[in-house]
């Protein structure tokens, strides 16, 4: 089995690759269990480190470059995990870049997959930002797509393309609408949700962190550990488990931002939690306020997808995985 992971040098892409190497095999689009013999990490930068495993290789190039796509998705590709994206805040600030990477590159990937002799599985990292505006509470799986920002719109269009190409038999597509993933290691990025990791990660490292939204803001979140497991579950699900859609609302937990800080306090103490500073940013708040924050997923759990127990367990998992030292 040959697997391509776009955004493979990123945190989630690299973690997914490592998990797949440990797992050793996946089910292909024909339903056969196949041994993994090649994982290609496709990204605009090389990974910071590489696992010493002959099954893993890296291709550096622009995802919107069709020559790069042709090189990455060779004729024997069985699965594409499409994680690469321009994040929400950047897609809103730079419309052309968001369209080029989040939409045009996705279509180019699908067109390349369409030309393969055997249709591959195509697992797409979508977002719950495809929902917005007045919505029922909680949001059901079949709620209409009403994105309120460019990022969510680009994800919604991509979902429809994936569904249609699946219907036509060109790919075996699955679009996973991800919650906000926290806690991410590393540095802040331009995602509007970046603060949801920063208000935990930075205080644990002895650094003050700015929270740009109101303490009463609520979010639908999931840990990196859980989302990697759910990516694999989404990939392994039988085509027969789907009906009129190939889009899945991934389970998460609904948590208030003040509750996140309170959970940090319970895990790491007052001195750490007091490093969170509340400085309202209307531009960030305007984007975050368009996101639904409470869902009632049915398809995802029926496939075996799981959510985290609570936010304190997410913090403990981050400490265990990344080893930050509270000061």
C-alpha cells in the first residue's frame, strides 16, 4: 500500500504517519487489508525530523503545482490523506491564497486521483466551520452547510467535490469535519483558533498567553491523540456504512474558554493559569463567533469515532506527549 499525506510535515500529518507506520496495514478501497510499504509526506517544507524507516519519504513542493502532485501521487497510490490547508485566519485575510490552496489544490489532487487506474481512498480534513449562522443546538449531522467565512466556504465546496467524485466512482472519499484541535505543540499560527492551544501551551512553558475572545465563548474541541485515531477510523470505515453523504461530523466536547483555563488551573496550579491574559480582539472573535460549538454527531460514533473525556484529560495528554515543564 502506498499512502500520500499532504501537509505531512505538519504536526498532525507527521503524527498520523508515525501512527500508520506503527499500525503496519490499512484497508484499501477494494476492502482488502494491505501492508503499508510507502508513506509519502507532501508539504511545502521538509519535516523537522524524519523517522528512520525505509517506508517513509518526503516530497517538498507547492501543493498547487500540478507537477508536484503528479510526482507525489504515483500510479500505485492507494490512499491520500489530504490535511494541507491555509488556516482560517489566513484564508480570511488573503482570499486568493485560500482559494488557491484550500480549493484549487484540492481539485487538482482529486483530478490526479481520478486518472489512477484504481480509485484510491481520499480522506479529507474538513472543518466544522462549514456550519454557521442560526443553527439548532446541538447541531445534527444533516444541518445545512452555511459557512460564514472563506475557510469554511472553501472546505464546504471541497466536500461537495469529494462527494460527487465518490458518486462517480473516481475516488472513495471521506470528509472529516474536525473540531478545533488542542493542544497543538510548537508556535502559534494564523488560525483563528490558535489561541485555544496557546492559552494552555504557553503558560505550561512559563510564558504569558493572550486570550482574544470572551471567557464565555464556547468551542467544540478534540485532542491530537483522538483526532489521529478518528482519521484512521474514518479511513477504515466500510463504504457500505455511508448513505447520502461522505461527510462526517467528528465527535468532540463542548467547552467554554473560561473552563479551559479552569482546567489548566486544576492540572497545573494558579501560577500557570494566571499567565493567561484576557485581551479582546474583535477580528478573531468575529470569526470564532461564526462557528457552531455544540454537536450531536451520529455517523461518526456509529463508525467507532470517539471524543475526549474532558478538557483536563486533554491537557494531561499534552503534558505526557510533549513533556512541557511548568515553571
